[in-house]
């Protein structure tokens, strides 16, 4: 046992808390990577996008993995904005407004969107139009993704952003190195409280993000059956 652990018996407990929080974050990030790739697959297959799927890099830090998912989320935002721009350019103003009218039947919106995709892609299925309407007509772009990007950036910039996503190894020890006395205790308390705050917000935003993607992918699966 380190001398600092003898002086401050709660330090081993704090270290374990930090390790547990770190693992919770990694599990949540892993699920987000998987959900993002599901959406990427739908966009590439049905809307003619060419977004590259992503994977977590175990040899990289939390910050570097946050940057990987931020990059593809930003690309998804760009693609959805492009779809909106194409709709606005190729539709009469009245038809374009119908796409965002909550009183307009969804089948009518899909039919309108399908006309545009028939021009853009040469041939378009109702599935492509449905995906576009689902993404354009929800708060997925303006709220869900933007919120998650902001939280990922905050986590990457946090005290543990430089830690390797593999919790066993030198990465964690660089943060939890054996500093004697109250200095280590203070650092651990600050890191744990900061991580708890980031993780609570991140998990809540991630659930909304994953739920929004699940709604889209479930509809796609129903369409192709």
C-alpha cells in the first residue's frame, strides 16, 4: 500500500470509483459508436452518402476517441443539412413548407421527398424519403447531435481526457500516480466529481441519441421486410 493510502485511507476507494466511472464512460461511448455506425449504414445505403464507419481505438485516449465520433457526427449533420438544401432548392416553397408542417400527413411528406430524391439519385425508394423526413422533421440534428458533440468535447478536454481508453495500464496511472498526502486526495476528489457530472449528462444525451437512431433504423427494417 502506498504511504498516501495509509495517510488517507479513502484514497483506494476513490481510485476504484474513478476506474468504475471510466468504465461506464467507455461502455456508453462504445454504444454510441455502434449506433452511429447503424445510422451511417442507413445514410450510405438509402441516401447516397459516403460516410466512413468508425471504431473505437483501444490504443488511443478518451479525447482522441471523442474526436473520432465528433468528426463523423459533424459529417452526418452536414449531410442532413445538404438534404434540406436540396429539398429547398428543388421544391416549390409551398411544398417545402409542407415538409416541416406538423399537421401535414407523413405519407404526403414522404411522397414530396421522394420526388426530390428521384431527381438527385436518379431513382429513389420510399425508404429513402422516409429516412430523410424522419431526420429533417425531428430535433435530431438541431438538438440531439449538437448536445452530444458539446458533451464529447467537454469530456475530451476534462482532467481525464488524456487517459487511454484501456483502464489497465499506464494511462490511468499517469493520472493516479502516487503523490503523497492531501495533494493526491484533492486531485482524486476533483477528478471523481468532475467525471460524475460529465458522465451523468453524457449518459442522458447518449440515450436520446441512441433512441433517435433506433427509431430511424427500426422504420427502415419494417420497410424492407
